[in-house]
């Protein structure tokens, strides 16, 4: 809800809020199946490149460099839409995924389980 009590406009443009490290978390989701594929990071330049090319471009925190998903593996992500959460501090890419999304060769990075929270 907005201050006036009205629901926020879903088409409202919100600028990304990058963290102190200059990065924002990005979830990639299959545009058709809606399966959550992976989590990665972008800075402003990676986001610009993604918008410009339509290919998911991320920033590697460990290598401190940019990488285009599928550039070496062929397992590409073509971006259909970029969405932002209500606080502006997380992005969602709706993508057409070719091949497995995870570097381990699995379709998604989220196929493992962790023990449930006990109540």
C-alpha cells in the first residue's frame, strides 16, 4: 500500500538500489515454466549490458569480472523481462533458458533440500 492507502501501481518504474558493494541480487526464473533457476549478482554495468543485449550478464564476486550466461557452456539465458521487487533491492529476470541453468549440470540451482524449520 502507498501512503494514501492505495495499492501501488504495478507498472511503476522503480530504480534499482545497489548495495554498499555496488551489487544487487538477481533471481533468474524460466519465463514459461516459472521454475526458479538460479541466483546471481549484477552491478549497474551488468544490468546495462543485459538490457542492451538481451542476454543475461552477471558480475562474478569471486572473479570480480562480468560473465554472460552460456558464453562458454552454451546454456544461455535470453531475457524476456526484468522485474524489480517493491523495495528496489532485488531483481527478477524472466528468461528463456537453453540447457541446464546450474554450473553442476542440473536444470536449476535450487534442486537440493535443507532440513525444514522446526516449530
